[in-house]
């Protein structure tokens, strides 16, 4: 890895990674729309390249040294304090890897898209460029620019290629996220002027002195603004509708990485920059996350639509991420970031599976299924393993992430943590019931001729499952990478 680290330090590697999807967009724009195979092949090749580079970047990160690495910096609009400042720490290098994994799996899972294929992949890859950029930018102006690039294509992707009440779902999602963006802009302007530095660079703002009253006032502005995208209760209602109406790859990216943009912003912007505000407000946030965890699980129990079950499950699991952030210590922070990664891979796998089942059975209603394991054994096996990850089975990434969050949270909120753990029991109930009803028991005669996963689908599912099991069996390396960068945030809060 030393040679790769040296090579990456000599290259603008972060710029290369986030420009790869954009380069794919430029190439696809030149391909005639009727040449769908070429469009998909270009998307796959560029996504695979971004994945490989993000994987190498993750292992090239020196967690012993910690801090900002692979820094790229240049003046952009110096009069306004806007610079081109890209870097990674142990937190976002993990999320860059997550993005690389999800986009490659999403392209493979979208191999069957035939309607307006060219436009679909252009929007999907543009969204991916924005996500990569958010996880690399440390100038907050640039951060917000990428944030909007990541969010805005969702409206068209759901409104055009979605199912069910797709137009209203797309509009609801967009309005909620724009409201969050308005709060973020207000917070950024507050930081810019209150710091007295006239800069948006994070490393400079981290050393600025903000009054306690300013922090208490602006912390909820940032946390709610980002928390809307992270499905913080009660601002989560856009999420189930958006997930249920989105096409498969969009659901995978939406739940897999877009929701993580919100949690990432909560931790890296709100908590790190405004520690006094964090200590004042995070106990309140912890109470809200408790509702996320338990209510989300109960909401999943009440659903009969596969996508709604997974969507409410995502609300619950994102509650665990936010509980880890609210706990204010390095163990809980490490668990929160690992849960972002684990949940991203797991929920990407879940939504991929739901899309594949729906594409064959033409129904998402669980009670209309039955015995699918007899005709789709591979899909059934992946569904069972993903469900076990969701309920935190040892040996999967879900167990490592959740136990780390709960250990850290118990140090700060022992009673709330015990209540939150009941969400795991509820999750076990609805996951096992879902698997039993849809995949086992008597085979529904109307589904007897369905086919199992094809090669592209198996490749997507296997890629995601590989990371679930790798982190589950050997979490040591990723935990070291993450902990090296959450520790300074915890120390700024007076914890460790």
C-alpha cells in the first residue's frame, strides 16, 4: 500500500474518482439512445473504475497518521473564501468506498432498464458525482454545491422511472430535501460571518471561536437541515414514499448513500464545528432517535408491501446511526460511521432484491407470494442473509455496527439504549415473518414459472454480500480507519 499511497499523493486522485461518473455521462451523451447495450457498458466500465479506485483509496489511507490526507487545494474565489479543497479522513474515505460499491452494484442491477436508458444512466451517474463530491469536499461552499448535485436528480429519476404514485412521491421528497437545503444554507452563512474569517474552509473554521449562544442557536439549524435527509423523526415521512416509488438502482443509491449524506453532515459539520451546541441539543436528539428506532420497526411490522417494509426498516436503522452521533463519545461515533457503511450495503442489497423479485412476480405484496425459494433459490438465499444482517446476526456487518453503537450509547444514555435495543427484537419479528411468508411454505401456482437471478444480478448481489461478510468477520481494519478520525471529534466534545 505504500507505493499506492505515494502514487495517489502525486495525483489528484479524489478529483479523478468523482469525475469518473461525470466522464461516463459525457461519453453516454455521444452515444445514440437506441444503442442501449453500449450505454450500459460505458456505465459499468466507469463505475467499476470508480469502485476500484475508491477501494484502493480506502486501503491507502494511513489510519496511524489520521487527519486530512490526499489533500487537493487551489484558490477558486478567494474574495469570498471559496477554495477547491478536497481531502479524506477515516470517516469519509469509508463513505467514498461505500459509494463506489453501491454505484457499481446499482448499474449491474439496472441492466434491465429499457425505458429512456440513456437519460436514466446520465441522471444516475450525475447523482453519483454529487455524492462522491460531498464525501470529499472540505470547503463548505463546494460541499453544498455537490450536495445539491446529489439531491436534485432524484426528482426526475423517481418521477419518470418510478412506480405507483411516483409524481407525488418525487415532489414530496424534493420539497422536504429543499427545506433541509434552505436550513443548511442559513447555517453556512451564519458560520461564514460569525467566524470573522470570511472563509468556508473546514480546517480554518474548526479553529474559529464561536460563542456558546451562537452554537446553541445554529446547531439545530444544521442538524435538522441534514437530519431531514437522514430521516430523523419527525422529518422522515418523505423516505418511505420515496423509496417505494423509486426504481431499483435509485432506491439502492437513495437508501445506500444519499441518506448517509445527511448523517455525515450531522456529524462532521454540526457536531464537529459546534461542540457546545451539540452538548446542549444532542440529548434531545437522542430522544428523537429512540422514536426512529422503535417506531420505524413497528411501521415495518404493519406493512405488506416489500418496499415499504424495507423503507421503514431504513428509518429504524438510520435511527441507530443518529443515536450513535447523539451519544457523544468515540465508541458510539465509530459505531455510527460503521452503521452508515453497513446499512448502506445492506439496504442497497435489500432494495436490489426487492426490485428483482418485483420484476419477476409483478407484485410487492408479501401475502401474494409464497414458496419463492423453490423457483428462485439464489434470490431467496441472499434475502435470508440480508434479513439476518438487518437483525444483527453475529458474523455480519450489522452485528458489529449495532453492538458498537449500543455500547457507546449505553455510556451516555443507559435507559434510552435499553429501550432502543427492543427495536432489534421487533426487527427480528418482521424479517423472519417476511422471509417465511414470501419465500417458504407452499408455492403460489401463479409464480411457478419465475426464473432465478441472472448473471448481472448475481454479480451485484455477491459484491454487496462480500462487504457485509468481510466487515462482519474482520471489522478490525475498518474500525481502526474510522476511529482515527472520530476521536478528534469526541475530544472536542470533552469525551473519548
